[in-house]
């Protein structure tokens, strides 16, 4: 795993990567972690820092790991069939019931700052939590989003996390 400069993100179509490729959001160490598949989030500049923002529903097992750990990693696996299958399984099964890394053949490895990424990741962003807030129904200006994305069978409203990007890694 090689450290990359922040300018590495300029080479990425990060909007497409998050929304179409998807990413694994992980928290914890390779000995005690969980991950989920996400397709909502972004990258930007906030509070004079390079940041990423992600959304995690409170009932997700990974939410517990994020609460207990200072750092979060965002791993991009690519669009090859094996990566797509991994994203699908990780996004539909709970780490409470299944060792998702073993089930998908992913190899968890430690990042330089102690988070978890995967040997198969083509790109990993690692960051320290700066801010979190729970979304509230009354704060939605466009109520169609609330009606479309937060039906009762889909789960609770997300927690928004802003993380300072501290590391960018490639194989």
C-alpha cells in the first residue's frame, strides 16, 4: 500500500466512484472491524481541511464500530465482477451474522494509521472523525427525498459523518 498525495483525488471521478462503483465504509482494526457498502457520500473542503462525508443508518452493525473508533476508511474495489459481488453481499448481509470478509474473499489489512482496508482495494481513503449529526425528518426541505429514501421498511434516518482525509492509499 502506497501513500498518495491529496492531488491523487483530482485524477478520480469521485462522484462516479461513490455513486456507481460504490465503496466499503469500514471502522475498527483488522482484528475487530465491520464494513458496509455505501453509494452516498462525497469529498470536499470544509473547515480548512480535505474531508469526506458519509451516511450510515443507525441500525447498521458498522454504526457501532464507527461510534467506538476514531477513524473510518473508505475502500474502492473497482467494477470487476468479483468486486460487484463483494459489494452486493456486504450491502445485504450483517456482520452480526456473517464474516463478510471471509465470505467475499477480501483480505483485511491495516492502514498506516491503524484502520482497516483490503488488499484488493484499488483506492482507500482514511480519515479521522470530525463531526456527526443525525438527520431529522423536519430538516428536509425537499420532502420527496424523505418519502423516497426513508420509508419505514428501509430503516432509520442516517447519521452524517464528516471525516478529515488523513491518508490516500493505492496498492
